[in-house]
C-alpha cells in the first residue's frame, strides 16, 4: 500500500504547480508544521466522533487521517526514504512485542 501511495504522489509531483511540489521544494519547516496541524485535527475529529458517533463525524475523521498520511508520505519522499526500508522495519517489528521493541530503542 505504501508503495502505491508513494507512486501516486510522485506522479502528482510532476505537475509544476502542485501542492506536493510546493512542499518538496525547500519547505521542510512548512511540511513539519502541516504534519502537526493534521495530527491536531485528527484529535479534534476523533473527540467529535467519540462524542456523537455518526457517519458525518466519521467521514471527517477519515479525511483528517488521509491528510496526515499524505503529509507523512511527503515527509518520506522529501527525505528520500524508500518504501522497502519502511516495509522492512514493519516486518522486523512483527517478530517482537511492542514492549520489547520500545525497550530496545
């Protein structure tokens, strides 16, 4: 899934006036700010969803999750991480418990 999303975003980057290219051209501070902003919006949407549990709030929570994932993927592209590196780390973590993995950091 990560590979497919990265491919889609990299394809969009080819458009000269895209939002993605705006961020990837020396706007690292803006990208970090957007990641924190999107995370904050997830927290707000999650609280509303927990409180009201309706499809309207669920929809906005999903939108905010997508926004955060998009910006994290831009972060991955900006830093030239490969999806293979990320997948390897996910697979490595499936072999040990979360507590043990955290302790080993």
